[in-house]
């Protein structure tokens, strides 16, 4: 039998200042260990981040005394396996150096049989400062590789460590060290399974061809029996396989007839097949399990009159990709639990998203992330961890990257949710357009070529030819690009809004085939601001608030956008709220443009989904998991059927966007109404909703009304019904919000606790309410809807679900506010 022993417990780390060993957590980081021992203040509070820089310059020593299990000790081969070491570490077992690690993105494995003692063993892990490690190499190089987001001296391109640890324009610079994933002893005398992969080769509704791959390390030469069992497909087959000493790769094709296909959410179910692979030999038997979804995936890139499409197809059906960019959900990711991942990925689902892009400046996420995406039907665009920097390409660096890529592709390729491999974030674009090529030697671009156009595609092709390898996002070609983004080909990042100060209408002129980034900032929720600042620091440009704003253009740019569209409120709290409403309107504008342009445009992912700390950023969910206005509004602009109104010089055009492969009859109501409730125009129209399409279904010529109504006091509305069910509703204004003459809100609301323990808030209004929001100060929770517009004379019910840790309070009071109250 193979034996495993976890070595995660009872670690200590050395505190130089006290000359004492202190309790450590594995998995963990030095910052969290110092914090848990109350040796440093919360790095996220106030300006503490900058006071903790000393941590990154020091060496850190971790120690464990352990006794191997007797069963393990008996085995012929005993491996010590570190799943993740961050980053430069020398490892000593009983005073003998066994390993020198330099990459946090792959495991480190070493055979220790001859050094291991049956009773007391000492394992020592010595971390060196990642900055000091590379500074000499940087001097020798003679030029500095660009790393604009690195706030810790610019060493990050040389180190295979999460780029965002060094700082980013939404996150702190907290350069960690630590045993950030588990440690175990693995003992065996004959053979050991290192990896099990089950991948989709091809499939349709009649048949699926799967590929089962086992990697075994063996000490012996013998024949093993491999049984493949899966109940749903009635698979039960046993294959004999001869193994020899060393690495053995077993590969077998498996056909499943009439498979239940896996679909992204909104297009079908997510059935999973549970495989049990049992491997048996004369003296050993091991069972491994894997759940997989059966589907085909393709990024359809067809030349056409406007360039080349970039369309995800799952099971041959075009999927309009809707979602956001994911960053690591904590600066110290070892604190995240499976529940945290579940809460966040469920929030993507709740907002009608079907895609998350794992952006290249973070980490390869843990298995549970992808398991949840498989279970819930969220597609994953997977970047390799390279972002916004040029990277070296000397042999040792490439070897290290190769190990990383081999490990990660093998770990992730069985997941149905993963749809493509992308080499990096924005590097090609940066080389061409950010002034780097003018300043750096040409060899830097050749190094880029080696990494992203030679090594990575070669490895992806070898390890997973079923998915597209896309060299860089944004990108338009598989070959080394000569020009920056092209808006008719590939994927695009559009940052004219925010980085260049363009108005929202600029989204209209910058539509590509797949919009993988664009964004707008906002403040986090007030309770999150309270978590990192004292009352006296809660002003727009206090030092504390500025220390939680990392973007180069800063809060001034955020205020500029608020002022462009809204009247600037006086109070800090109102500015916080209004920043979120403005952000929601910006992204709503962009997404509607992208969706109206379907099928030319087949994807839209806003920047950014989540936060790694409580800061001012582009996220729609803040660090503490609270939804910003944007996340609530996303639920509507990402709904499977969307009605969107576009104003041209002369007309109001209603576009009907349908993501689904269904055709049905519906009723469209179009109207113009005053804020007090006088209906000026209303038309009802029967329409046919076409599958996977966007069509202008109704145009209204404004000529007749423009002179008759007060444009500052009225709004356009559109509603789409299928029988009595409302599928989508939308509103449009003739002038900017700051020019609107909103009627004084005249509404009533009541709330009660219902049997399920949630609260129902009923709201009836006589006047138009612009972005109404309900607040509950006493306890935390989430609303079924929030930040919505309400037409005069309408009623709405929303549900408030308290968070688990909020306690059960009978009397909870709510506040209802809207834009009117903020200005
Ligand atoms: C994008 C990202 C990030 C950055 C964001 C906001 O392009 O790839 O690098 O955080 O812009 O500036």
C-alpha cells in the first residue's frame, strides 16, 4: 500500500528579535504567522502596509520536528513533497541540505529515505528575501526589465512568484515568504500514482471520446491491472499494463455513448461523471477518483469581412461569454477557505455571469476553484502567471517555467470549465505601445518570443492539444505580433474610459470580437471602509484613504468621472455611494454596447470581479465579499435576454439580445414618462425573439416629442414580457444624470421577516426613483436586488438574506435611498 503522512501540523518559525521559535501555520505565509502571533498589526489597516516592508528583506526560518509513521518508514522510497514553497528556500533534513527551491508555482519533491530517522527528524526551511536574491542578477544584466506595478524595487520579473505580491494598481505590496501549500511524506516500495488526468478529446451528443492518462513512478517491473469504473456510463473495464522502473505513462481512450453533455450555465445542465480508477498489483492497490464534465470546446476564429471572429463554442454552440476578471481573493491566499471560493463563484452565477478570466498577475487557483466552476457551469479563461512585465529567458528561467507549466496544465486540463490557455496579460501590447521597445534592447523581445511563442505553445501542444493556446491578452494572432490591438480580431482590452479619461460613449466606438478587459473604479462599501480606517480618516484624500488607492491616476480620476456625470455630494459617505452608482452605469453602458454588437462581439469581461484587500478599485465585489452597486446591476445587464435602448441623433432604438438558442414570442413595451408619472408615450409590440442574436426590434423617432417634453424631467423605458413573466427592463435618460430634475421621492416601504428567516422589503413609489438602494446598517447580508430604477406607480419586493455570522435579530431596520438623496 502507498502511504501518505501530512506534515502540516506543529511547524514553528524563528523570531530573530526575541530569539524564540513561534507557532506557524502550514499552509501559510510569514505575514499571517506574524499576525496570528500578534507580532505585527493588521497589514490592511490604516497605513500599516508600508510599516511592514522590513518583513520582505529578512530571512525566515521554519522548523518541524516529526516522526515518520512506521508504515512509511518501512517503504523503499520515501518522498518529501512540498506542494508549494514561496519562493527562494533551502530545505534541510537532519542538517543535510536536500533541496533549493525557486518557483512557487510547482511542487518540490525529494527522495529522503537515506536521511530519514525512525524517531525524531528535523526539517528546516530557510527562506531568503526574494528581493535580495535577484538584485545582483539585475545589476549584472545592465538593464531593468519593466514591472510598472511592482512597488518593491522591480525584481519581480526574475522570480516565479505571484506578481501581485509586489503590489498592483489595486493591491498592496506585501512580499510574502512561506510554506504556502501542504507538506507530506509519501512512501512506497513498488509504485506510486503521481497524476491522473481525464480529458475530453472529442464529443457530440452521440458519443464522447475521453482520454485517461495515469503517470506512475515505479521501483519495480511488473504488470498492474487498471480498472476504470464509472456508473452513469456503465463503464467498467480493466486493462493490464506493464510497468518498468522510473516514470510510466498509461494512456487509454474511452468511448462513452450518448453522453450527457456539460454546458456553461444558461445553456444547459452541468452533469458530471465520477470516475474511479483502481490500480492493483501483487502487493499494492490504489484508488483515485475524478469528476469530469463531457463537452467539446473551441475558440472559433473565422476570417470574415470585419477581421476574424473570436467565439467560444461549447458542444458546437456559440456561447456569448459574460463575466469579469478574477484576481486572487486575498493578499494572503492561504486564509481563503472553500466556502470563500464558493461564495464568490456563486456570486458570479447570481449576477448571470458565465465566464471568469483568471488573470495572469495572480496565482493558479486551487483545485476547489475549478471544481466549483465545473459544478456551476462557469467557463474559465486561464492565463499563465505573467503580467505587464518583460521576462528573462535564460535556460534556468525557462526550465523553471517549463516545470511550472507542465505541473499546472496537467493539474487543470481535466476540468471542463477551462476553455483556453493564455500566455500572459498585456505584455505584447505593452512592448509595442508602452514605450518599452524604445528603451530596451531587442533581445528582450526575442526573450518574449522564446517564452510565449516557443516554449509555452510547445508545452500546451504536447500536454493539451484540445485547447487553444492564445499567446497574450489582448491579442490578435498566434504569431509574434507586429502591431498592438486590432479591434476586428482576437480579444481586446479597452481602457480609453478610465486611463484616458474618455466618456462612457467611447465604449460605443471601441468594440472588438471579445472584450476581455475594460473597467471603472469605485470605493468599497462603507462597512469595508470602516474595517481599515478610523472615523477621522474617512475623507476623500486622507493619507489612509490614499494608501488604499493604488491606481496611478488615483482618486482624482474617480472624482473626475463622478463629476462628469453627477453633482458632487458634500459628504464622504455619499461620494462613496455615488462612486459605486457611477461605476455601475459605466459598466452597464459598456456591456450593453458589447451585447448589442453580438455576434460581431462574442464576449465581455469587465475588470475586475473581486479584491485582494479592502481598497478602492475596479471590483464589483469588495474584499469583505460585499456586493457593490455594479454587482447588483450586473445581474440585469447580464440577464440571458436583454432589452437595451440606444439613442441616436434622431431615434430611440430598442435592441433585443438573446444569448440562448431559443426562439419565442414576446411583448415589448416602450414608453416615455415624466418623473412624476405622466405617461407621454407608450407602445406595445408583439415580437419574435431570435436565438443567439441581437436585433433592433423597435425604433422610435424622437422628432415629434423633443420639443414637447422636458428632457430633464422624463425618461424612456422598455420592458420585455414572455406571457406575464418580465424578462428584461431598462431605462434611458435624455441628459446626463447631473442635469436631471428628479422629482422628490414619494414612496412607501415596509419590511417583515418571512418564514425562511429572510426579510422581505416591499416598496411602492409614486415618483421615479433613480438607482434606489436599500441599506441595513445593523446586520450584514445580501439583497435579491438593489440599485434599481423604479417607475412611478410601481411596486417591488426584494429579499434580504442575512450572512451566517450576523446573528438572528428579530427587529432589523432598513433604509431606502436613491440618487436624489446623494446630491
Ligand atoms: C488591466 C489589468 C491590470 C490592471 C488594470 C487596471 O489592464 O490587466 O493590469 O490592474 O488594467 O489598470
